[in-house]
């Protein structure tokens, strides 16, 4: 544990940020999995879930959770899955 006051504050801030980022990444992965499962099952709400997944990817990219190239790659793969 750090001794310096600013370092103690930094540890606390980093822990909060890590928890927030982990939660947002988990939500992103969940949205993608929901769409993939719906697409595989042939569900009627698959287009709506695709929109939600793409929106989640865009939000994660905007917040810096994932790189822009990964966001574009993921959206492309989901779109290819939708067009099959």
C-alpha cells in the first residue's frame, strides 16, 4: 500500500475505474452474445439485438474501452453474420 497521499488517492481512483471498465466490457460482450444466440436460433428480434450490439460497440469505442479497429472489425463480423 502506498504511503504518499496522492498515491493512495490514485490507487482508489484506479480501482473505481477498473470496476467501471470491467462492467462496461461485460455489458458489451453480453450484447454481442445475445445477438449471436438470437441469430443462431432464428429469433424475430435479431435485427433489434444487432442494433443494440452495434450501439454497445460504438459506446465502448467512444469511451476508449476498445480500439477503433477492433470496433470496426466486430461490427463487420456481426453484419456478415446478419447477411447469411
